[in-house]
């Protein structure tokens, strides 16, 4: 008989409270193969790393990759790969709510993923929202958008309009302007990075995980 005092103690391994899918940008039309070393992907690595470093085992973070660099009109080329990444994340952490964070074209991807019931939170960073992409986001999702008013690539006023419309629909949606902020998010790092970390912290604090 094994002495109970000498028997190994089994401790429950806690899973994450929240899963986060990070979605890099791209461009309007391009069939150039997507590379994890291209600028739009590299731009998001500090966000991915800082989230994991700040929240540790409470959060699991994964950065998506697409097949090609462009959205490509009605083909919406990134979407099958983004949805597959969402499926893998959900399969790895069943039942865990998922927050999506996207920059530029990735913000457009994030809005479209917002129709999935597993997605509870959407953060759009300088999103390329065309044709009212925000309307894809289902009711009940918490939405945050951060956009620089000096952006010459995507339109801050369109993002602000989208957030206002979501708020009118009854969603918990907020817009944060970055005075003088440009599209690459290389300025006002405390606002871009800090706002993203606060977004994740709020998702955890709200008990979504």
C-alpha cells in the first residue's frame, strides 16, 4: 500500500481564460504569397508578444497567416485562412472565448470574424473597413477601434462612423482617436500598445473568459 503522505499530489492544470487571434494587414489587390517576414506581419509581432508576456497563462495568443497578401475583391482571399486559424484556436481551447485583433486589412478580417459566436471581442487597429464591414459583427460582441487622425491609408472618419453605428445598434463599442497617429502604428506606441493591452485586460475583467 502506498503511503498517502508520500503519494504524488495531483494538481489541476488551469487552461486559458481567453484566446486571442492576431490578424496582420495586407493590401487591396495582390496575389503575392503571404510571408511571415513581410512588414505587415512583423508589425504585429510586438503586439502578440506583449499580450502573452503581460497576461501569461491566462491568455493564449496566436498570429494568423494567409495564403496571399491581398484581399482581392469579392474573393476575400484572407478569410478562409483566418477562419481556419480561428477553428484551430477554438479546437485547441474548447469553450474558451476568443478575442480578435486586426490591423488595417486585418481589421477588416476581424470584423468579418465578428459574425462567429465564438468571438466575443473585436479590436480594430486603423482598420480598412470597406462597404460597412462593421455590420458583419454580431450583436453582443464588444468592439474597440483605435485610429490615427493622420492616417493616409485608411479612413479614421469611416472607422468612427462604424463605431457610432454599432453603438446605435446597442453594442458595447468605443472609438479611440490617436492625434497625429499614422497608419503603420510606429508613433504614439503607448497608445497603440497600451490600448491593445487594455482591450485584453477588459475582456478578462468582464468575465468573458
